[in-house]
């Protein structure tokens, strides 16, 4: 347990002054009883000391962030980083931490035994292939490396929070499950979080820590459907077999038709043909062709409609290509490669109110209640309260080799996460959990 000393007293005085000076957020209406419980958590001297420790230890936390970044974790190749991460969970006090069947690194901090279960996670994987160098470079006050913010920052924040929690001696009413999960990016299709919720139906609430800038609480999940449209036919020589239908031509017709689809701006609904491939040589009529299409919407109904329109466009294109030539034997197959469900956590949910109060407590302007595609999509779609929060600091260039992170007031990230967790989990002898058991 922390030794309470003058620092804690000073922190208490600073907290008192901050309550008087701060400007409250206005995006989220706060229930008075919930605010009272949150303030009781915030006033606990152990919490004050833990928050101060997070501030003091932020340089060490950034060093951990760098170590994590320099362990490559390409899609479906997160094993090395997961092995490192599970050891860090154990070394910080979660001695029973383990790697599950999907590759997630998981550790649980037990509560009183009769409370809810709160899951907080950050994703292990990056978007970068194995050949990308992830060595961190420091230039002009910024750390540069692929994945330094998305999501090495979130992984490091979780470790910092676990460390101060274990040292604080605070006992929570809720069990708190911490996870470094796989498969958040690209074709990972949220497989890590999907597996956790499949294997742990007892989870009552979820927080994803992802990215850096603390400007918003993500309360909605943008759904996506991703397909490969695979075209096939007989193929042949460009001169000797001229007159038969081409898989590449059919694909081109399909893309042209899809490009003319109209989607609503609200609810925002989008599509793109991201990659194309096909044919064997310049002097061959293509027997095979394929493109990958990403379709997204904040509305499940619009997403279903868009998918149907895209498939209809491809079938019409195949029919057109087959009708154009004497030997029209082109067909198309639709192969699902990604399915991220839509979802929404109501603004009135205690998990949203609690996070808003944590922003307010740290004088962080809450600029937006956002909708995005994150690990939170999965629990939202299941009706489980879920939000995504950033890990603090500044940054940019996500998903690019020039990604960067700057430790500007970055300690506010783990402090905000800790306050949110403790209010939701409840502190024995101080408050009941604000997170409700389902």
C-alpha cells in the first residue's frame, strides 16, 4: 500500500481547489446520485495518491510504450507481443494472467466477489506487415514509429493503471479484467474481443483504450461488412480465344456500377473498393479476378441495403459481360472477410456519465460523443455498456510509417482511465459499483 505522506495532503488540497475552478462538461447530463458517488471515489486519499503516482511515473510509462512498440505485432502475428504483455501483467500483480485460445493476454484483478465484471482492453495488433521497421526515433519532442500511438499507448496505459492499483491496496466491488487483445485491425475483424465475450458471458461492461488524443468518448459503433467479390470464367489466349468473356472485364463493369451507388450522408454510410487483383498476363483473357470492398454505416438497415445493392451491381455486371460475348461463362462469388456489428451505448448509461465526470475531474474539454469502429462494437451489439477512450498525449499519422506520439500532458490519460474504472468498479467501504450487473 502507498505510504500516505505530505504529497497526499497536497493532492487533497489541489483537488478541493480544482472542484471550485473547473468548468463542467455539458454533453452528458449527470445524475446527481452518480456524481456524488464519483466524488466520493475521487476524494479517497488512496485514489489521490494513485493519481499522483501516475503523474510521477509517466516517463517510465512512456518507456514501456516504446518497448511495446518495438515488438512487431502484424495482423495474425501478435504472438511475440502477447507473450511479452502477459509477463508484464504478471509482474504487476496479476499472477494468474494467461493467453487464451485466440491469443489474447488476459489478467483479472478480483473484487469482493459479489459485484459486476468490468473488462478494459487495448489491442495488441498493428496494421503493419512484418517487414516494417518499428524502431522508435525521438525527434523534436516527438516519438516516431509505426504503432506508437495505435495502440501501444493503450497497452502501456493499462499496465500503468494496474501497477498503481496493486500498490494502492484498494479493494473494488467489481472484478476488473484487463486484456491485450488481438485482431482489432483490418482483417482481424475484432476476433480477439469477439472471443473474450464468447468465453466470458459474465462481463457487464467494457472500456477500450485506443489512440491518443483525449477529445471524445466513443459511444457508438460504426458497422462494416467486407467482402471479396471473386469473378471466374474459362480464360484463354488474348488472340486465339478472343470472343469469350473475361473475369477482369466483368470485375471492371462491377466496379463501375458500384461507383455510381448513392448512400445517405445521415446516417453516414460509405463504401470503397480497396484492392483489385486478377489475370495471369497481358496477353491472356482473365480466368480469375477479385476485388475487396469495404462497406460501412452507422445504421444496420442502411448497411444491409448497401450490401444488397453492391451484390446486385456485380450480378448485373456479370450478366452484361456474358451477354457481350459468344461464350459467356463468367460467375461471381461473394466471400465475407469482415463483419463488424453496429451498436450504441446510451448517453444516460452510467459508463458514459462516469467517463464524462473523469474528463471533468481532469479539466479535459469533452468535445464530442463519437461513433467509430473499435473493439467496443462487439459489446455494444450485445447490449453491454461499452465505450472507447483514448490513452492521452498527442499524436498523428496513425496507420502510416510516420506515426508519432508526443507526451503532452499524457499522464491525464491513465488518470482519467483510473478514475473511470474505480467509480464503475466501486471501492469497498466507500461506494457501490456504478456499473450495474446484467
